[in-house]
C-alpha cells in the first residue's frame, strides 16, 4: 500500500495585528463583547503589498524547509482558497512560480473554510493512486479583503493567513486514515459574497449596495457548525476504525471558541485534547487548520503515532473531517545556517527563473509582431 505522509509544515501570517480595541474605533462594539461571544482578541490583516499568494508562498517555503525538499522536486501545488489574487489564474500557479517548482502542476480548490480538508484528501488520493510523490497542500485566505468594515456582525470575526503541508509518498501506514466530506448547498445564502461572480458581476450599483462584501446569518451558521463538526468527526473516527478515545488531538477550524467548545462537549473530547488559537488569529478561513496544526507541533502536542482529528466547516454550506496519523519526528531541528542559505539561493533562483521566462515571452511576442509586419 502507498500512503501520503506529512513530512513538512509551515505557516505565514501578516505582521499587522488588529486588536478588538482597534475594531472598537470602526464599529459599535466592545472588546468584552467580541471576546465573550467569539473568543477572539486579535487578528492579522494583510498589508497593501500582501495577498493570498504572498502568504501562501511564505507558508509553502517554510513547509519545504521543514521537509528539506528542493522546490524542483514538488510534483503538484494545490491551494485551497476562496480569496484568490485574481478570478483567474489560480493562486497555486502563482505560488508554483514564486517558489520555483519548475515541474509542478498547480490548481486551486474552493470549499471555503473547509478547503484545506478537501485539498488534503485530493492530494492524499493522488499520492495513494501513484500519480505523484511530493504534493504541497496550502490553505490560504485574505478574507479581510471581503469584509465589510461597517458590519459589526462580521468584521470582528475574520483574519488573514496561510498554512501549508508537504505530503510525500510513503510505505509507512501514516497520513490520512479516513476522510469525510459533505455539502448542503441549500445553505448558500447563510454565508456568501453576493456580487463579484458570474451570477452578479460587480457594478457601481452592487458596490454602492455593499454586495461585494461577506453576508452572514450568524446564528444559522453557528448551529450548522456545531452539528457538522460533531457528526463529521464521529463519522471520520468510525471510518478509521477508531473510537473517540483514540483521538490524541482535535484541531477544528478556528471560527469561534464557543463553536469549538460546544462541538468538543458533544463529542466528549476533554479540553486538554482540543487545540485552539482563535484568540490570536480570528477566523483565517481555510488557513486556520494548517496554522493550528503548525502551532500544535510547535507546542509539542504532536508526536509519532499521534492521531489527529482535523475538521473544517463553513460557506457552502460545506464540511470535512479527516483523521491523520502522524508519522514523523516533529521535534524542531537546531538552526542550520547553511539551510537558510540554501533556501535563500532557491528563492532567488525562483525570481530569476520567473524573470527569464517573462522576458523570453516578451522577446517571442516582439519577434512575432516584427514577423507579421515583415510579411
Ligand atoms: C456572529 C456571532 C458571534 C453573533 O453572536 P450571537 O450571540 O449569535 O449574537 P446575535 O447575532 O444573536 O446578536 C445579539 C445582539 O448582539 C448584537 N451584535 C452583533 N454583533 C455585535 C458586535 N460585534 N458587537 C456588539 N453587539 C453585536 C446584535 O446586533 C444583536 O443585537 P440585538 O439583540 O439588539 O438585535 C455568532 O452568531 C457566530 O459566531 N456565528 C458563527 C459565525 C461563524 O463562525 N462564521 C464563519 C463560519 S466559517
């Protein structure tokens, strides 16, 4: 049998911190209200030069460094996102170029906040099916760009970030042990961005009516989330041939501490097995699970043989749960100066490669124009 083992991990968040007091300056709310209703104290907001692809690129580079893998060995880049840099092309193609993964394919997956679980299952299936050896799976979003900063029921919730894992083909029975994916598209109106897609293109009127921002029915989403997490996690645990007691760490999508606690209670998972960092990042959408995974590793909560229950939910409405058996030593390696030198060289190579390809394309275009003129 072939398995897809997680051998690299990394994350990236913007340096700009927006606290609850900062939000108090924008809308009628309070730090106390936000903390007690959501558990969020602060979130990271992308700066003008940052975007989903820049965060995804940094997370990917960090994951490659942990995996000690050259970008040229990456076969496929999958980015889960619902805030791509452009409607097309994919963020994955931009990341593939940025990191210099010269022979990799690239595509995006959109399953909103559950996207990372969907991308993980696609990548694991491709590796298990023998199609690829090394696949980068990235969850990255900049929901701050879709937030209406005059709507106090949504602007308090979201933040920006990216998390990545590198999956490698392995004979050892680790990695994804089971996966449950689900969708209830009748709930599309519970959480969505009305304008900006093919149904309602952006016009001045749509912008005037603030239809290009996130609209959410908070209570509906809350009830859906608690139910979806509990049901999907139970199904994934059963399908892995385990019981809830076998789960060593529960890493749910970080949307709201009350959702996480209610779901953990329904699943009878004790608080010490629940990982949460929602207080520092808010809801980073599809990035939240891989960022939380990285921080759980940093906190020494993940070791060889650990069974992790990862569960996502969100717009769609869609959800996904995965049981991952950890297979590699996650102890931080001592800093090696030469490794960071190699990484610097690799990222410079990627920049030069991209520049050379773009220049070649311009030269070809000029030649063609001259050829046509010459006819
Ligand atoms: C959004 C959410 C925090 C609201 O909490 P809630 O306890 O359900 O609050 P309600 O929506 O019932 O609103 C209660 C009151 O607080 C007010 N309120 C809403 N946002 C507020 C804010 N930021 N500050 C102060 N008051 C606020 C409402 O206007 C309402 O006032 P009213 O009773 O006078 O009408 C909660 O519903 C939630 O977290 N839902 C899930 C959202 C989510 O996770 N989405 C992403 C999924 S991926």
